[in-house]
């Protein structure tokens, strides 16, 4: 009986040791290959951050690093909140951060804090100041050029000396100046800039107020085109024009290919938007983050380098944007699966979609 008892105990001990060894091996493997990536996005005002960027980044991280986890925070347009979120993530032990800064200057000290803690930062979509390790975005000058070229085309004869209102982005964003410079490189000397406004927080309400002021100053019928920096600004511009009962809306540009903007394009209220394939941007950022988390060099990933006001030769990936007018929705947004015909073509828009060639049989 005693012999049998010791045999049972020996089997149990062996089983526990085997389980413990397996658990240790699994923990070692997870510790080696898995770590936490912090994702800090700036706003809920612009729809793309929650609808596109966040899920795309989450999905790609799971594909590239199955044992990695994502710590997420949205600053809701509050730079102080984002600084607190960033400090919290550093304290929790994230190994790398992907940051779209609400205010690129205000976050400089937080980026320095991350650098001192040995946490590399990938600047996402806009270039923040401080010791950034990598940068992923779109060519902002090209975004502005696409907007300017499309606006001149839409203005027709009025492109020669017509009045344009410039509705720029948030002045705290370096991208806003980038877009504006690209647009001006195309339209300067061809049109008159009747009024130019900066749009705090890229806000639709601010854009509406600024457009109302432009109409009061110039007259609603003397505005031949509006160079709106993105789709949320375009929404405010168009809302103001409609509130003023402008019968024939001037061409209005945009950016980000928000669903509401695409529907305005189908409706004939907004002339164009700039489509930036967010999937490619998200994938490049995650590729950089995972490489940095594993201690790898970014030179094989980066396609160029960028200088910020504080840091030179930042390894960068700058992607190519595309202009989307009503005839380009199908070969861009539908082809890439950004939206389906059903999402764009609500019952109210069905006739306009059919006139534009957006039918279920062709789009799906």
C-alpha cells in the first residue's frame, strides 16, 4: 500500500512539474514575442480615428504580433488629457507608442519623457516635436495640390480671377500648414483669396461660423469656390451656404473620404475629397511599432526621412493620397472596400447613385 501511495505521489509531482515547465516556457515565449503597444489618437470630432484607424491598427497588430496587446486612449481634442494618457501608458510599461498628437508642440515634453524611459514613439499622421523614432503619414503638400487642382477644374472660367475662401485646418497641427502650402502652390496667381480662416479643432461649428463671416464680408453670390482642408470643415461650409439659401453651391473641397462627405459628393453638394488609404498608413505604423518593440532597425521599413523642428532624419513612410470626385468613387473607395454601395446609397440617394453609376451590381 505504501509503495502504491508513493507511486501516485510521484506521478502527481511529475505532472505538476511538467505543467509548470510548460507554463514557464509559454511565459518566456510571450515575454520574448509579446509586449504592449500604446495607441494615442487625438479626437472623436473627425470620424476616421474611431471608424478606420483604430480598428485597422488593432487588426494589423494582432496579425504581426499575436502575443502583443494594445493599450488605447483618445484625447478628445484635449492636449493635457493626451499628456496624462501618455504618462499613464509609460508608467504601465508599454514598450512602444504610436501617437497622433492633438498639439504637436504641447506633447514635446511627454515625448521626451518617453524617450528617457526607453519607450520609442512613432508619430502617426502628423509629425510631433521631440525625439521621434519613426513617422508615418501622407504627403501633405500633395493633399493640398490635389485640392487646389480639383477646385480650379470645378471653377471653370471662374478659375481665372475668381474669389476663393480658404478654410484651413487647426493652426496647432503641422499638417494644416502643409495642406495650405500645397494648395497655394497651385491656386496662387490664378484666383483671388477673398478670405482665409484657421479652423480651431477642425470643427464643423467653427467652419460654419467662419463661412458665415466670409459670406457677410464678400456676399454669398461672390464666392466662386471654397478650399476646405478636410471633410468636417467642408460640412460646416456647406451647412452655412445652405443656411444662407445659396441656390447654386460653389465647388467645395475636402479630405479624409468620410462617409457623410462621399454622400455629399453623390448629392452634388461637395465637389471632391482626398482619399488617404488608411489601411496602408495603419499597417506601416504597426510595422514600425513592432520592429521598434523588438529592437529592430527601421531603415528597411522607412522609404524616406523627415526633419521636424527638433529632430533630423526621422525614418519615415509618406504615402500617396488620391483625389475622389463622384466619378472616382467606384475605382477608389468601392474597389478598396472602404464602403459598400449599400452604405453610400441610402434610399434618399438611390436616384443620384444610379445617375453616378453606383449600383449594387457594379459596386459589389
